């Protein structure tokens, strides 16, 4: 399965591109897919299916992932970026990268709204975080056993949340020290549940 192939490639990270090579390619505009962070001190370069981190101040590079067609990046802060892309029909994959070296991958979660039979494929599946809060250094993931886990970056588990029966989490946000999770069910009914905590 292509998703497993991507995850295995996380362990096969190498420095295929030096700082000088990347800087020259950027300068000559031979690389077109460049996503700068907010201060323009670093960037994610997408080159031949590889996502490469480059820091213009420290002259450091890091190949985060290889062989991932159509991967794209979205900066959450100057040193936190989310990489995301497709891994097949009904599947998406995400990596949270904490510059300069740490990659975080949430567990894969199957969403079963119509196909409740475990012998049938799920409606869709992904490992997309429900929330990445760069300011509070918190991210929220589904776990394999259908619970939601809240982590302090990089990987310190803070809280486990059990979704209401028959609902799946759609998104999450933090407001006034409350973690707000939006849940939906198979009939598209919405439930918004607030989880207060001093942790956030």
C-alpha cells in the first residue's frame, strides 16, 4: 500500500541536496515549488517528489520525505510546518515537521460512516492532525483505538478524549483555554464539545 511506503520512507532520510546546491537552484529559478516561512529565514523546497527543509541562516538542509508525488507544505510558524498529500483513493497523509530535525506522524485513522462492516474498506482514512497550534505547541491526533490524543510538542501525551458514540471529529481549535472539537455523524449532524484545561 502506498501509505505504508510513505511511512517507511520517513526512516530513509538523507541529505541528498546540499545547502549550496539548493541555494543555486533557487537563485537560478530552476526550482519553482518553494514555500518560505513567515520570516523568509527558511523554506520547504519540493523537488522530484521530495520535501526538503532549508535554513538560510544556519545553512542547514534536511530531506524530510522522499518519493511522495503531489506533496505540499503549509507553515504554522517559523519553525513548524505541515506536509500533506494524497496516498490513494479516499486517503490523505500528513507529517508535522518541527525544524530543524523532528518529524511527527499521527496514527492512521479509518472513518466508517456508511461502510460499518469491518470486512469492507472504510469510507476514508488519513492521519491528518485535527489541530496544530504552533503558538501553544499543541497538536491533536486520532489514535488507532478511536480515541483522540492531545500532545505537547514534540511528543508528550497530555490528554485522551473519547468521542461521542457514532460521531467522528471533524476539526479542533483552542479558545480561551478550551479545546473545542467539532464532531459529525453519518447524517451530518454536528456536535461541538468543549474541553477546558489549563494545559492549553
